[in-house]
């Protein structure tokens, strides 16, 4: 197997910023984070600098991995990006979070809330790093 690491690092940075922006919009501005907190019986809280920095680092790593996969698989179109983002989400995000929800005995509605966010992020990130080489 040959992996191509010659990715566009500016695209990865933009994708990471987009991922954080999606989280701010979804969980913050749209109020989904408050709904999730209520489902978990927790007090809604606003993220601080540590959470923001963590989100950015996670976005950078996620964007880099998707960029390497996209380049190595030869993805080049919008359809390719959507499929790649959806597959990454399904194979990793959706499955791992489902196991966490089951083992932590959390409401499945939490999985749905997080799944919508995560699928959106993965498709947007895949779109950015696939189309902007």
C-alpha cells in the first residue's frame, strides 16, 4: 500500500477552522448543546479556551488524515468527497460513539445529536481537503 503525504496544509488548516465553526454553530448558536446537556442531566456550560484549543487540534489531525486518504485514494470530485466523509464517519465516528453510548448507558438521542454534527463535519472537511489540492 502506498500513501501519499503531499497534502495541502493550508486546506487542512481551513478545514479544521471550518470544523470548529460548525461545532460553534450547531452546539452553541443553534442550541443543540443545551439540548444534549439536558438529555444527559447536566448543566449547560459554554466551552472555554481549553475546549476550543482541543477542538482545533482534533480538527487538524482529522483534516490531515482525511487529506491523506483523499489523496491516496485519488478522490477528486464533490461526490468523492461526500462518499469519503460519509465512510470515515460511518467506519469510525458512528461506530465508536455507538459503543460509547451503549456502554455508558447514555440516551440514544445523544448519539443522534452527535452523529448529525460529526457527519456534517466529516463531509465538509473531506470536501475542503479533496477539492482544494
